[in-house]
């Protein structure tokens, strides 16, 4: 068995060796507050990474996207298909062959303007429709594209909102 003196000497010797090995870090001069701040930032970094990963996974598992493609005489809704059921936040992607020919694109839910878009020459615009804002049941989604010359092209599709709720919009 070791005496208290031997344990104390071994501990002091081990402590001195540890100090010699990490002297270049100058640990003895670093404030405990700085160490806590660095540890706190490391914890925040981990939490932020976990949060962003969860957000990414939630978006990856969201509803199928809508896409709208331009045909020679206007726009055509290619998704959702007729009578498709949609729920919650639903991403909508409008795709154009030549977005520069339009001055404006309007999106409607049941003949009410839900969103006015100003194409800026890109071939795609993405936005999200919150179907919870509308009562469950049959709805008509439609788009209206207006060219710089004032010509209007329209297309529509009937879909079903299924959020398991009563009418939520007054």
C-alpha cells in the first residue's frame, strides 16, 4: 500500500509532467471564463448543426412539388394532377421555357389571387402554398401568365386539400 505522502508525491509529479506537456498552450494563464466561452460556442455549434440537419430533413420529406411548364400558347400546369390530395405546406415550382417573355404571373386559389409573381428572366420560380389556410375539400389552382404585349394565357387544375380540419379561413 502507498502512504499518503507517496500518493501526494506521485500526484505532484504527474501534475508537473502534465504542466510541462501542455505548457505551450499556456493553460495556467487562460481565464476560466474564456474556456467556458469556447466550450459554450462549441455547444452552440453542435446545436445549430443538429437544428439545420433537422430542418433539411423536414424539407426533404415535404409534399411533392408542383411544376408549371410553358407551352407555345401559354402556361400549362403539369403538377399536381387532377384530383390529387395535398396537405400542409406545399411547394410549388413554376417552370418556364422563356421567363423573360412574361411581365407577370398570377397564382390563384379558387379564383382569388394568392400570389403575383414578377418573372425576372429566370426559368423557374419556387414558392410554398400553405393549404392549412383553406378549408378541406375541392379547390381550383390556376395560373395566369401575362406577356409584355398584354397577351394572357391561363390554365387550372382541381385538387383536394386534406388537412383534417374544418374551414379555417373566415
